[in-house]
C-alpha cells in the first residue's frame, strides 16, 4: 500500500512544473532508492569481519569511497566518456538484478530498458536531464545513444518474440514503455528505481543465506541500511557547496549531485556484489 501511494504521488508530480517534478523524483530516489545500496555495509561486514576483525569497516570504506571519488573526478575531467561508462554499467547492474547472471540476452533486454526507452520515447527531455547531469551542452541526445537504443529495441523484440512464455518480462517491458512514454524521463526512472530495482535488490539479499545472513527480514534490512545511508547523506551534504558554487539552479544542482553520486556509488557497489558472489561460490 505504501509503495502504491508513493508511485501514485510520483505520477501526480509529473503534472507539476519541471523543477518541482524533478525535485519530487529526486526526493524519491534519495529517500527510497539509495538505502538499498547502503546494505553494502552489511555485505562487507560478513565478507571482511572474519579476516580483519574490528578494522573491517576501514578496509571496506577506504577503497569504496576512493573509487567513488575517482568517478566524481571523472565526471569533471571527461563528462561524456563518464556518461557512456555510467550508462553501460547501469545496463549491466540493472540487468543482473532483474535477469540474474548467465543470461546475457535477457540481461541486455531488461537492463537496457530504463536506458534505451527514454532515448526512444522522449529524447529531447532526456537530453535536457543529462545536459544538467554532465554539465555539458546537449541540445540533442548523442547519436551513439540513439543508435544503441534502436539496437536495444531490435534485440528486445527478437528476444521477447522467441520467449513468449516469459510473459512477466513482456508485461514489465510494456509497463516501462508506458511509463517512459507518458511521464517525464526522470519521473519514470524514479518509478523504476524505487518500485522495481531497489526492492528486488533488498529481497534478493534477504533471501540469500550467504552474502548477509543476518539480513533475513525487511525490518532488519532497513535497520542495517540506516548507518551507511546516513553517512551517504552527510557526504552528499559535504559535497553540496562544491557542486552549488556559481550556480543559481538549486534543483539542477541536486540533480547533478544525485545522479553523479549514484554513478559513483554504483562502481564499488557492483564490485562488492562480484566479490560476495565469488565468495558464495567458493564457500557455499
């Protein structure tokens, strides 16, 4: 019920002026989406504490934050190259979460949906969003993104037609198509992120007896996420003056900081998932 109310509120926010609509979507992503990544602390604790004892948090946090800082620097040094890397990593991460490993075509179909659909269905508004995120001039989406989106569409149609029994995937893709067609790209992405991606990650962790065995209920997952989530908010607040310098567009600054921050956290998040998965295979 709570999820349905949040989703309805997000859909309603699409009728607001652009800045208010962006603010509503970003608030939903930060408050309801970011905490799923904050469970990395619970995964790292189980992975590192047996070997490093009380020093486990430092062993986890220093390289995690170091990688994140490098990504943030990359946004400043080479924004378009970093954008390509961010989108590619997002497809991989979303796809593995939705399809699981070992299913490359399904991974591309499902992981590519939230990246390709806005480019196909609302390219001008998508360009507007990412011009702010990358802080570059982008009157139109780059040609490589459009070409990749059409390639995704051809692959998705082929895969869905040859896997008609996977009706749940077809329904999900159709719902995402409707969302990205009817709603602004940022609002549609926020819906995907907080209704599909984040809950799937949390449910997978709760059901996994190896990666974080102490996280076996939703309540424990929420409690375990709070310390790292609070630290993430503090780091974001510390970075705010750097991002806001010279800008009068506070909502645009929040958009830049949020999506660049998500990309920065995604890199170590994916690497930690890889390490935890390998450990699970080595020590079932």
